[in-house]
């Protein structure tokens, strides 16, 4: 049987072992005061957790908390500014030894020539265009030539039958102003143009013609300018043929203007000349100075520009191409057909469908009267514009009369009323490049946060890694300690239990043997007599 001294010694040794075990576990987990004073690179932490007076450590604690608060505030503001996705604009002017010419689309402001309109055309489209009434009588006879009025008055309309397969596309091209009549002269860099330089383009203004138009990658060779100035540009002498003007109600055409509409655009973009471009008036020489501009926008979330537009009928996405396709879908949806100038494989609208449905819906689409979901065209991220500044001078009709005497017998009055000269050229061999740049990129975000951390806490990216490492070690050490405590078997210590006798008496006067007989020790079956 162990003595009381032996039992006490055993308990003490086990308590010492537990203390050593806890100390060993703390060393595994680094323990925050030790980590803060010996490992951490955060400035001020060593002064707070290290040695020193309470007052000194308190001052350092206040400074550390203040710096941490300012750092947190600046970090929050930096992240908020980054998530706003603001951008800045950079403007640069770049010089080039050679600049590609834009495409030039020109349309006579009159859509249909009166001399080209046949009696069959009057039967099919005359009433829809507002030329005649239901009885085939001219609505405004004073606006037409005497020859045209007399021709219609002599017709027996009962003998002319309507054709169910009347072709509006053929009518638009045939009655439009022809290239050979519209252009009297064309010079590119003071040399005569060739016939292939112009391509027929159907627009809302009818039959138009495009110079330097993109056809395909293999067959396209862009005209370019190597010297700025009028001598290295395009010069056109145009005849608007005002005597051929036919007043109609077709998209408000032919009512009060006489001249030619011109639009400068990228060769890969279709013209949207009814709403864009500038006009050239007869009797004047119009000088058009061009400036080329390239705009590159940041995609979402910085702007809402279109990176890769989904269009069906054009090779390259542009705002004009999207608007034309959108209008085409609107006409097909509401009218079940398309206009002659619109792309696609749907059937071309007949005269009643054209003027009773298609033109009405087209005007509503242009004026934005249809629901927004009908058309959602966004500007592309890469845009090229051609800005122009115009100046004019009066033509010398007498000089042009002598110029035309060998080819055309034109009077001075005809020249003043019909002939227009336009010269288009670059004012300088440079272009403006406008780029949108993120105000704060992700790299700049990290740099700003790192600068604030270094300024207010004296830390860096490695300091963050230190903190993460400490948290990882603490977490791993905590779970390991819990597992070791759970798996370790508990140690059993035999404590002597004193059992009181059934009856007790005053033992102050008893002998030692009597005292031993009254109290006995329960030692788990161990004979007390051996103690």
C-alpha cells in the first residue's frame, strides 16, 4: 500500500506533465503574443505586444488601431472606385504617309424620274405614290412637265391591266437616276475614273452609287491618298436633272429640295444616307475637307459598346448595318415582306404593301415610335468616322458651257439650275485616335492597396501571407489539439477515501488504538493493517 507522500508525489508529477504538454501545444500554435512580438512585420505590433510600460504600449495600440482604421477606409474607397468601372479618354493625333479613302455614297434627292415612269407604272404605283388619284388623274399637274401631263391625258386606262407579279425592285432601279446621266465627269487624283469605281446601292432614297465600296476581301483595293489637298482627292461634276423630278409621297421625297445627298462612311459599312450625310446644291462648287477619326471603346462593364454584333446580311458589324437589319425585321414582322433596298430573302413588297404598311412602319421605326424591344442597336467598340467641313463657291456658268459644248449642249441657265461640282479630299495626312482606358485597372487596384498598406501599416504582400500563415497554423494546431485530447486515455489516480464509523464518540481521551479502531481507510480492498 503506497503512503500518502507517494500519492501526493504521483499527482504532482502528472500535473507537471500536463503543464508541459499544454506548453508544447502552445509552441506548436505559435501563440498570438509570441507571433506578434517576434514574427509579424506589421509596424507597431512589436511595441504593443512587446516589453515596455503600460502607458507606452497603450499609446502604440491607439496608433496601430488608428492606422488600421485609415487603411481599411482607404481600401474600401479604392475597391468602390474600381467597381464603378470608370474610364478616361486618351486623344492622340497620328501621322501616316498614306490614308485610305472612305466610301462615298451619293443619291439624287429625287427618287423617280418622270420620263422613266411608264403607263404600267402609273397603274401599279401611281395612286400609292400620290401621283394620280383613283381615276388616274394627276393630283398636282402644275408640278409636272406639259409633255408628261399630255401623255397621261391621252391614255385609255381601261386597256391597261395590272400585273400580279409587278416588280418593285426593277421599278426602283429603272426609274432612278442613272449613273451615266448623274455624273458628267469624275476625276481621282486628276485622272479619269473607271466604270468599276462606282457600284449601285439601293437605299431609302432609291438608286444610289457608291465610290470605293467594299465588295469582298479578294476583290477590294481601296483608293488611298498620299498627299493632302484638293489635287489628290475626288472631283465630281454632277447633273441633278431637275426637270426629271417627280413629286411623290414616298418617304417625304421630292417635295422641296433639289440636289445630291452625299455620305462618307467606311467601305465595309452600308450607307444610311436618308438620315446621315450632307447635301450638295446645284450652281455651286462644294469643297469637302475630311478628317479621319478612330474611336476605340472599352467593352462591358466600362461601356455598352458591341464587341461582336450578331448580324446576318453584312460581313462587318456597324451601327448602320444593325439599323438596316432591324428595320428589315420590323417590316417583315408587320407586313410580311421587305422593301427593295432592304437585305434578305423575303419577298419584296408589292405596291399596296409598300405604301400602306411598309413605309408607315419604316417611318415609325426611324422616329422611334415602336417599342424599344423592336430594335436594340449599340455602337461598336471600334468606330471610324469621317468628319467633314464644307465651303462653297459660285460656278461660272459661261465657263462650264464652253466646257460642255463638245459633249452636251447645255445653256447657262441649265447649268445654274442643274450642275453641281464637288471636290473631296483630306485636309492633312493624319487621323485622330481616341482610346478609352480604364480609370483603374486591376493592377492599379493592387498597387494602390499595397501603397496604403505600406504607408499606414508598413506591410506588403508578404505581410498578408504571414497573417494567412499564422491563421492556418492556429487553425491546424487547434484541431490537432482537440483530436489529441479526445484520443488520449484518461489517467486514473487512487485516492484514499476515509469512511466514518457508524457511531462516533468523543475521542479526546481515548488511546491511539481506539482512534485507529474508530476510523479505517478504504483502500480498494487493501488491508489497512499493513499501513
